[in-house]
C-alpha cells in the first residue's frame, strides 16, 4: 500500500510499482486514519517492508503503523542535520499543516531515533544501515 496526498508523487510511485502488487491511495495518512485504511485494504499483520517518509510526524505515524503490522524491514528517514544527542520530533495534531511549518523549513523528517520510544531496540529492529 502506497499512500501519498501528492498526486504527482503518487503517479510516479504508480509507475515504479506497476509490476508489483502495490495499491496506491491519494490521501494524507495520520495516526487517526491509518487503522481504517489498513482494514479497508486488508493489509495483513505480517508484511515485508514498511517505509515511512511523510516529512512531519513520522514517529507518531510509525508508532501507530507498528501497532497494526509486523514488518520484516522498517525504513525511515533520519535528519542528520540534528546530531545526537539532540532529538527533534513533530507530533501529530489534527490542526497540523506542513506548509510553512518548522517541518517544512527543516526538511520535515523526524530526528528522534535517540528517544526511548523511537530507538531501534525499543522498536525490536536492529539498525542495519544509516545513510547520509
């Protein structure tokens, strides 16, 4: 399942995934609607890959996704411009608008891998690779 509110980005994804069993959905994902989306599209508990790249409340959405699925591999963004031990995370709000927000100014991704709730160990996944 590929979810993206940007129709241009979704069209590009459809081309990339055209020979794979990937459904595309034009909408914004949030911790409030993710369960319904997964149920509607019958996403199984065990999945191969979960890739999260929403340029805002990544940590909150990842936490909700991991309540719903058990992926073999998790791929997330990490903002190397904010080095450990500092951490940065936007938290979900129904009033959040990424355009013009600090998320938009900083490139948007969460850098909260050092927080107790977002470490690889806390999420039960080993860190295999970190790309800059």
